[in-house]
C-alpha cells in the first residue's frame, strides 16, 4: 500500500537539542493515526516536520512522495497544519484572512464560503476583524482554512482544543470526511476516547521516537511502525 508518510531513523534538531531522535514511522495513504504522548514527547515536532517546517538532520523522511532531505518547500501546498497558534492578521476580517490563506497556498477559492458556513463563521462574523474575535472563533477560522484547502495530508495538533461542543463535532466530521475522500490524517490529542473513535490506530511517541504500541492500542487495521532504517541525509 502506498505511503503518505515514511520516516526512517529521522533526526531533527533545534540547535543541538533533538526534537526527533531517530524516529521511524510509516503511515498509509487514507489512514487516520492518533499520535499519543506526554507534553514534550515530540508530537508537535513530528507534525511540523511532516509539514516541511523543520529540516531533517539525519535519516530519511518522505512525505507525499517528497524527499524532505532534498525539498521541503514544494510539499507545503499539499499539507494542512493546524497548530496551537493561528497565523491570521488581526486587522483583516475573517473572510479576508481565509482568502489570503487560500491565495498564499494557491488553493481554489470556490470552497471558501462553504467552509465559513460549516465552521459557524458566516453572517456578521465573516466581516469581523480577527482582532475582535474570540479564541474559539480564531480556532474555527484556522479549521475553515483547512476545510477550504482540502489538503492531501491533514496535520492536526489538539484540533478540539478551545472549541465548544458543536465545533468539536464538526472537527470529527471533517476528519472522517477527509479520510473517506482519500486524505491522510495525523492527529495529536490528549483526548483519548474522542481520538479512538476517529482513528485507525495509535502511535505513541516519547523522547522524539516512536514506541511500539501495546496490543490494546492498535486499532483496525493494524499497521506496525518501523523500528529501524538507514541514514539518508545531513543538514548543516
């Protein structure tokens, strides 16, 4: 089965500090994977590396067919990252921020209105400057950008955080629809029960490495994470 993500002994550094310390992982196309681990385990670093934002210092990493040792830039139009902090401009309205994000990623504009409607950002809210929006509305905007872009790889870091029950349910629907349409989802979450209902399997991360899952952590279908690999690139 083709892989959306394939890491082998991947190392990523912040200065001399290892963000990823020999991480090996395979994720099949169309799979929804729950990334589990304590704060600081490396979940966010893995997501950011998959988005092409963190360079690989050693090992190999291929995402959506892009070798991250050679090219991280071209990958970014094909992935959607929902991080802890939004990247919106406070003086622009909700709809202006969405339009800007879509133009920047060279995505189609045709899904913008539907995305705003789905995330509860239609009506007067869409004309509201982001600086006047609540934290929950800003989070909804970040999700609306991903919904409008419909990336091939969804990288979701605590996607339910800061949302009310209605918006959390929308997140669940979006994840299921992304997978049903052939997309791949990596979802980092401390909400174990909610993630279990969405994901095909669990991958536990500690110390910047994948830990082999316990039997009861493997959901259907079980796909084992790799535990070895070769060194492929070095970045100064």
